[in-house]
């Protein structure tokens, strides 16, 4: 009837109390405040604020480029993690450490550095300009900044999974007659997919909310290169808290829908594969 | 020591006996000090019920939150000046000069801090509770906002000379050395192939002055101001969020042919980035930008602090304070103590003031509000 347990962790009560309190203070309270502010504004007011060409343009730009950047990171992050785990080469540890740099660098610094590189008079920007390709102050610039801030997520979530995959699995697949592409598609990818999708979702979520680095490299021209977080800042500058809340809620709703969809895909893939 | 009747309904209670050991079982006894005893098979165990542990955990958290939130009380001789972006260099000198001036009058050394940022967001911080005793912002409309929040009287601008603006500035053009696009006046900005750099009027106080100066020129020259300003902003390839960002885009990134800038920013760019790279072009018409100062009544705690804050703002109007403003490329009022060369460098030009636009209370919503004329440039309504 009774149960005595020894645990290195503090008791259930203490850990639960701290967890819930911290979660409330740090996450739930700000989101709750956003919802309360939105409720005070009313649904009609929210919709009127959001349903304007400029807001739609900004939301579509933010989510489109974030999805593209996350997709790029999905591919490049897996590749990067694969190289770091499977191959031994000089400087591997350095590169491994460099993957985390986008986390450590203040985003404003990253934005200014990227702008300096990709501006028409910068090192890469001047090369691109010769072939008539404008990077900074356009959508390409935003894309590059979003790739930069989201890169570590996929690489870091996939890396431990790749470490767990035995080479023998691939060899077995090969001896049974599978081609390299078939092995990749039917053996490796199913094992990687849950972690890769988590990394994709994290990278996407990070990109959607990114302000600091993008603001320097985007041209911020309304309807063309104006991201949704900038519109929120503009509303705040006008002391229009309701307008800012409306756009914030729109972003929250779309992000939630996207993350939900990604989670559903993950659940579906787990059922299909049966493990991992 | 009394025991509960054995036929009481079975209730499991979780207790903690030491830091790492917890146990669960039916409660059989409550002790006077709050501990409980539970039955564990043949043994009985005594410890603190977990609910109580949660309560004490919450108490500890509440205490630590209170410790984080309860900032130390500002000392009377401390002063926080919340200012806008391009005044960093000016107030660094003013603070040092004022501290000396204050001590010379027999007071203890004051502790003066200055915070800089975009004018609008600085105003918002003060509204939301930043304990600034003094605000020195780019636009009267930003201080009006603080007044609307009840932190200072609505007629604050009448309380000091010159609309409470101890110094003024205007908007000039910064062009590349030799002026390759031959830009002389506002009309040249909309010529084919000219790229204009200005910050975003929605996020930058300075950019609102840029916009209004262009408007005033068009009016004076018999053009449709709305069409002219719209045309002007179609020549803008990058809208930075603040004045310093726009200066960087123009000067460091090499974007654009002309930068619309605060006069003091333009001179500073010449000084910092090299007079061999840029020229200043003064247009025929520009705007009289009046960055006002005010005392935030609601944040004054003691009479001593009020005296200090008032003396600080009054110091800006003294010949010494005015000389510092001239030195930092502001057009101040009193030239008596200023270096002659600091005064002589300002060319005379036709300056239109904000009263021409009906004051900020009218101009702000009409031009820069949500759906206002500036928004219509881009949404085409």
C-alpha cells in the first residue's frame, strides 16, 4: 500500500510548484495578457486591423520566408549534422562549436554583420551586384538572416539521432539489394524524421518572431519588405496597443496552426513507423 | 497522542521525511507542529505533508519575486534624463558641466543618468513606469502622450521659454562628395535615378520632420504636397527604423544619393566619417524642429529632487548650456557664451515651424496616424 522512493530530485511538490510558477510567470502570463488585451478590443476590431492589404502583405512575407528558411535549414542542417557525426576531419570540433554561434551572437550584431557583407558595397554584395542580384534590402536579405538564426535548431536536434544510427543498418540494407537512394529514403529518413521535424518547427518558430537581425537587412518598404514584427513595433510607436495586439494575435494563431500541423505529421509518422 | 478511528475513509497522503525521501500512505495522525504520521505497512512514518512543502515553496518564490521587483528607492540627488537618439554626445557634455555647476552652488554631487533611444519608445517607457524625472525628446507629441497618461500637466510646453525647446535643429541634405547628382533643393530629390535615404516616419521622430519639411517646400513652390511627398518616398529604397540606422545605411553601406538628416547628425557624420566623403546641402525651405524638454511631475519624489530637476533643465537655457548645444551642432538661442565659429556655421534658411501644420496634435494623426497620409503613399488610397 505504501511506497517509499529515493530520488535525486526534490520531491514532487517542490518541483511541481516551481515548474508551474515559473511557467506561469515566464510564458503563460504574457500570452494571457495578450489574449486579455485582444478580448478587450473585440473580434470585429481585431479583424478590421488585420484585414488590410499592408498587414496581409507583412504576414505573408514573414511566414513565407520563415517557411522557406526553415526548409533550407532542414536540408542543410541534416547535411551538416551528418558530416559532423559520420566523418572525421581536422577542424571538426571547431565547426561543431561554430554551429551554436547564431545562438550566442546578439541578433542585432548578426543583422549588422550580414548587412555589411551583403550590401551592394559589401564583400559578397558587390559580387552579387555584378550579376544583377540584389541581396541586402530585399527578400533575399531577409531569407539569409532567417537562415542564420534558425540554422542550429535542425543540426542540433538531428545530431544525437544520427549518432544512434548504426552503420550496420545501412550495410544490411545494401546487402539486401537496396540502392543508396532507397536506403536513404526508406531506412535513414524514417529514423531522422521525428527529430528533423522538431528542428524544422523550432527553426520556423524562431524565424517568424525574429526582429533584431532582419530589421537591418530588410529594406522595410511597406508591402514589399516589411515583416510582421516591424508592423507591431510601428503600431506601438503610434501608441496603438490594440493594433499591435491584433497583429500579435494573428501571428500567434498562424504559428499555433503551423506547429499543430507539424506535430500531427510527427504523430502520423510515428504511428506509421512504429518506433523512435 | 490520539489516533483517528480506523474506519475513516482511506486517504493517501504524501509526506517528505528528509530532503530526498518521500512516502505515501493513509494518514493516521496530525501532529501539533504540522507534521503528519502515515501508516506504511507495519511501520508508521512521520514527516511534513507535501501540500505544506508547496506552500512554503510558493512563499519563497513570492519573496524572491518581490526582491526582484522592488527596486531600491531612488535617492533624492539622483536624476534620470530620458532622451532620444542623436543627443548622446550633447548630454554627455551637459551632464558633466551641470554636475560641476551644481556643486559650485554648494550642493553634493548629483548622480545624473541619461537613457537614449527612439523618441516614441522612450516616451512609452516613461508612460509604462520608467522613473524619469526629466524627458528631453524629439517631438512635442511624444511628451503630450506622457501628459495624457497623467504624468505632467497638459500645458507643460508653456512652462519654459521657446516652447520648452532650449535648442532647435532643422533638416538638411547630406550628399556624396562633389554632389554628383547635382542636388540643390527638394525638387531635385524626385529626379530620375535619385535614391533618397530617410528613416521611417512611423518609427522615427526625425523622419517626421523630414516628411514635413518636404511638404512645406512643395506648398511654398505651388506643387501638390501630397503628390510630391508620395513621389519622394517612391525614391526611398530602404526605410530604416531610426535616424542613426539611416545614417549608417547611407554612409557605411553606400546606399542612396542623398540622406535627409537632422542638421546636427549631418555635421556629426561629416566630423566622424570624414569631410572628404560627404557634403552638406542646405535646401531653400526646411522645418524648424523643436525638440522639447519637460519635468515629469509624477516621478518627482522630494523637494530636493524637484530643485535638482528644475536646475538641470534651466541649465540648458544658461549661456553655458546654450554654448554646449551650439558646439554639438544644435541651433540654440543665446549666442553670448558660444564659440563664434560654432554659431557662424549655420546658414540662414526659410524655416517653417510645426504651428504651420496646426501643431503636433493635428499633424500627427493627419499625416502619420494609422491610415494617415503617409500610409496612403504605400496603400495607394
